[in-house]
C-alpha cells in the first residue's frame, strides 16, 4: 500500500511531513507520532514506515512494535499511545461524518452517499482528517479533485 497522494506532492519526495498513508497507519496501530519525532528518523526509516503493511492484526502489531522501537531508538523517548477507535468513521461507507459535510458546504461542494461509499477507507480517512478544524486543511479541495469528487 504505497498510496502517496498528489496533493502531498510538495513534501512526498523528501518525506519532510508525515504522509496521510502513515497517519492512517498510526490511527490503526495506536501511536501518536509527533512531527519532531518523524524528523529524527532517517529518510530510509520514513520510507519503511510508508511501505510497511498495516492491515491485518499481525501487521498492525508488527507496525506498532517497530514504531515504538524506532521512536525509542531515535529520540530516547517512549511512544505516545493513541486510543484506537474500534469503529472509525472512515470504515463506515454509509454515513458521511458531520465534519466532512460541514467542510463540503464551506467549499461549496456536494458529496452523495454513493460517492462516499465508493471511496476506499484511506480516502475517507483523508477527507475526515482534512475536514477537521485542528488540521491545516488547505488540501481538502485538492483531495476532492484527486478522488474525482470535484471537477
């Protein structure tokens, strides 16, 4: 799963920021990764976090352990735990979250339930994350375009 998005192109080459794909894996494995910690990893270590699978339960456990060890090795600190949502909104293909609907309205876009259902969980994750007020969300409209939801 090497889904680096076009809207991330300004930093994907150097991996200076944490790509959405890695953020997805962090939410899946239950570790909060700070950008300062990410910056302590080598380019090869960052790429490994992009490339490592994190779908099945054994893969999730392996990713979690690898990342814990990497944070300890590179920073001397313990990994910050993140509560894993047992029913994350991006897995719900039937209901568009309120924060996504609000962001769509803000940018003058409409997303049908069928369009939401047609997205991959990673794409729904991206739209949820980019619609939150706490996130720098200038990439919301580019993501909609990339996912062919906005012309």
